[in-house]
C-alpha cells in the first residue's frame, strides 16, 4: 500500500532546507502487509518497487535497488548521502505477558527537583502534571537520583500512539530496571486506553532485550530511507518532526 507524505511536512523539509529527508519509509507488518510512506514525487517509483519486491521488501537487493533509485531524485535538492546502516527498526507493542513485577520502578508526574545520574539530560522531557498521559517511570538510587527511566518521546494525536524512550545509567545496567520501567509505564498507559510503541534498531541488542523482557512483542519492521546533506548537523531535522506533530 502506497501512502503519500503530508504535503505540509514535505514542503517544510525542502523549503526550510532540513539536513535530513526521508523520501520513502517501508513498514512490514507481522502479517506480511507492506506499507510505503513516500514523498509525492517518489510515488511512481515506490509503486514499481512494490510490484518488484513485495515478496521480500527488506532484502539486501530490495534496499539497494530503492536506495539507488531514490538517489537521483534527492541529489538535486542537495541530499547526497544515504543512510541505511542501522535499519530496519523493530516496532514493539504491548503483549499479553507484560512484566508484572516492576519494583522498584515508580511513576512520576513532574521532573521538578529530580536528579539524573547519567549522560542524558532529563530537561528534554517536559512533564505536564495536568495531562494524565504525560508520565515517566523511574528507578532511583539510595540518594534519590534517577538512574533509569522510561519516558515518552512523542505523544502523537495524529498517529494515536505514545512512543517510548528508555535510558539507564551505565553502572546500573543489567539489573532489570529498564524492563521494569518499560512495563510499568506501558501498563499505566494501556490501562488508560493509550497505544504504546517502543521503537529500536535491530542492532541495539540491549534495547531489544529490554523490550522483550518487559513483555513487548514485535509487530512490524520499519525501514526509513534517510538521505542527508553531507557535513550538516542532524539536529534541525527534529524541529521539522516537532512541527509535523503539532
């Protein structure tokens, strides 16, 4: 199935010269269904791809074919590098055997006064106590510092799911804290009728283990064809993602 990207988002990528562009994204569901999200000018190309590679769309041959075919469409816009190394991503969703022993993880509704014992700054998360969906599951050390958490990357009204992000301070890994936080936040959100997504690269083995130990199950594999402008910072691209979610 071919789905065209939102016109406004596609326009923003080129009009504001985003350093990243994703002209095509493949989603292969567990039942074998293939969804191709693409920019308007790549629609015909993706239809040819679907006709040719629908039996095995994530094979090396298929990925190489589509990358090579997209390249001449992207180079005139300045996107001269293609990134396929870390893909596909695995899309995990809650399973029937979700982890129930989630101690010592707890839910919090604000980060005010909290401390983090890792490299990732928690101030990138803005919890809203008035929004019952906007919560974080955390594990603290003996001094009250957060050493592991599961939070939401994104609450998307358009897509209707909560995308989860999990992080554990290096010296605290291997104790089951990541799965505990993941399962606790997942259980809380699904109990409110929300849909939860845990997205990770197939190469990120610790993240894959965390999802599966928490009781999540793979529902799809996602392969975005990411094109970059060489020598430019990726950061501005996420501004475009934020606008897309507004």
